[in-house]
């Protein structure tokens, strides 16, 4: 039986770019799922934080001629504002710069070393003769040798999704200087993935409940055979190595000048954040990492797939402590903007905070929920945004709620003597709750969303067909309005994960509250009686008229 749920979401880089791809890629789907789990009565823990290391940070800092530390301090508050604005239900939102994270990362490494999964090897890295230093992969640009896509970064090809090793780029150049770079020998620690090939394969083959494309893509990577990968880099910004705890014969050259590679270290944040949360709240991290009935969900964009389906599971298995492995990597495809890839420099960009300010958080959450790129790339279109708000949210959902509440107040004076529930409303509501749960348990968020829209369609048809405003029979009128109030109450629960602000507002009008409680499932039909409105009903939503396309 499932009781506990762990949710890890991608850690936003603090390089200042929080476009709406971040909303669709992890923040909104993760928060919908988190709210669902909480209302379902699961003990839920959602963690993340700012990803402060790695070359996206140093590249940006170099560009602006400030230190990485200054850059991080400048942008962390912006990420916190982003999380707060969208009301994401994190239990902890920390950072990879904490002492706790550093300590746990080093422990993870030492365990892997002790268990025989780390080797030290000399390898070739990109080196810029012009700048006289090793260049991190992201500072290097060239042609992917596998698919020949141009302008790919040294660590990953965005076109074919492969993670790239030094030497996998044709005609590599320094991103900052534009000058050619060469390969030069340097010593590093490597993660011996081939040793875990069999265990990772078993883990993935046992996970055929994943989204089909995620499952297939992961198997594809495994079929190519896992290779050793460097987990340290010649860089001075990041988590340092625990030199004094490494056996002498295992030290590498110039160890003080190296740091853990960010892909190795940032995922450990899921674990270290849990430990930090447990310490601060007097809880037990073991409940989430050692209780095998706790299911682990991860939300991220597809550029992070391999890190969560292969590399992170391998780091966990390599600890040999029985830590829970990912149960479901909710990987999302990309969000495009009017058919084009986001690019701040080319002006193809919508800032997450600005759009929230301009149109309201729930409008953005509502539209993004309708187009989440779960199985293929999705496209943000301004015209469609406007139509979805006006036609679905305002005309169908808002209008139904408003019509019923106004009738209840004005014609029935908020009194219903015969609280009869129409059988068809009861049947439909129970059916929708059941399907809704089923879809969300599988992270089929768009399906669940469409199901709620269908339910609203049913509600409007029911009201239009029964026409309580033209009837004389009081008992019948009461039955219709009582039944419609039950629909509103059910909608309030179903829509809360999607548009929490509006549903909290509706709850207030109805004199109710939405309070998740461990062990209590809200997704079962519950009749509410004697509703007393706390304020005069006003429309919950207004039509969007600002967008001109
Ligand atoms: Zn490629």
C-alpha cells in the first residue's frame, strides 16, 4: 500500500533565466501532483533548491565580469520569488551551496569509492591554449559527431539528446573567445558505470510503468552500453573533494584544483535536501529513503532524462544502503513558443514572473496544464492561451459556478428543504473522481485535466437541460440546485491542484476550507449540506481581453 510519496523536481540554475519552459517542464506538473498526493492523504515530501554550481553559472558570471558567488547571491532571491509566486508546495527549497549538501556529496563519493565504483583515470579535456586553462564542456561549442548538429555544447547534444564526452565535438571552439581548443591530458575520478550495467538494466526493465517514450529512450541508452564517466572537473567553483578522507594511493594530481562535476553533485541534492528538511523539522529522512513503500517521483525536462533514469539510480545503488530508487521519472518534452525554441537572445522568450504579473498565476497554471508536454513537445500559443481562458475557464467553469450560486442566493434564499441528489449527478461525479485518481496516480496530468473539463461540460448540460429557472415545482428546483452545489464542491477539490488560488477563493465564499490531511482521501464524493455563502457571489474569473493576436 502506498503511504508516502517523495517528489523531487529539477533544480533551477541560478543564471537568471526562468522562462515558461520551466513551468511546463517541472514546476506546474510537480505542484499539481504534489497537491493531488496531499489531498489523497499520502504523507508527501516535495524538495528542490537552487542549483548553484556548474558551468552555466560560471559562464554567466564571466560574461558579466562578476564572481560566481556574486551571481548566485543576486539570483537566488529571484528563484525564490518564482517558487512563491506559483505557490509551489515545496516542503523545502534549499540550495546546493549549503554545508550540509557539501558534506553529503562527499559522503556519497566516499561510499562509492569504498564500494569499488570509482577509478582514477587520465583523460583528455578541452584546453584553451589562448586562455591557458582547461575549459569546462559548456564553454566549448562545436558540431555533434553523432548527428552533425551544429553549435552544440561540449557536454550534451540538444538535438540527439546524447551526453557528450570531450572529443565528441567536431571543430571545437572556446565559447568565450571563439578560438580553437585542443584536448590535453588531466587526471580525474571516474564513475565505473559498466560495473552497474546489469543492476541498472534490471531496474529499468522492472519500470515498464514509465511513460513509454521515457522507457524506450532509457533502454536505448543502455543498449549502447554504459561507459565510465568523469565525475570531477578542472574548475574552481563547486563542491571540493574530501582530500583528507581519500586513501593516499587514491589521490589524483592537483586535487585541490578540481571540483565535483555538477551532474554528479546536483542530483545528490534530492537526498541532502531531505536530510536538511528532517533536521529542521525534527522528522526522519529514513521514512522517505529507506521505507520501500515510499514511492519516488521526479519532475524534469527531457534534457535531464538520462541523469534521472540511469546516473542518479546508479549513484544510489552504488551506496549499497538500500536507498529508494526513482519509481517514476515524470520527464517532460519541451515547450515551444509559437512553434519555435525558446531563445532569450532571439527574443523568443516569456519570463515566468512577468506573465504571472500580467495575467494572473491561475490563468497561466490553467493554460499550461492543458498543454503539458508529457508525451510530445507542446506549443505555447498566445491565441490559444486566450481562448482556453475565455472558453473553458470563464465560460464553462466560472459561468457554471456563478449561475448556480446566484440562483441559490437569489431564488432559494440559501435554503433547501429537500436535499435530494440527482442519481445521474451522483453517478457521474463518482465516476469522474475514480478516473481522475487513476490518471493522476500515473502522472497523466493532461488526461486528468481534460476529465475535469468534460465533467464541467456535463454540469452545464445538466443545468441547461433541467432549466430550474423555468420550473414551478419547488422540490425539483431544489434537487437541481442541490445537485449542482455538489458538483461545485467536487470541482473545488478536483481543480485545487490546478488552480489553487481560485479554489481557495471559492472555498472561502462557500465557508469551507481545503485542508490536506495524512490518511484522508478527498477524492471521494462527499455530500455537503446547509451551505451558507459567506459573501455575495461574484464571478470567479474574468475574460482575458488584453491579448491581441
Ligand atoms: Zn547530436
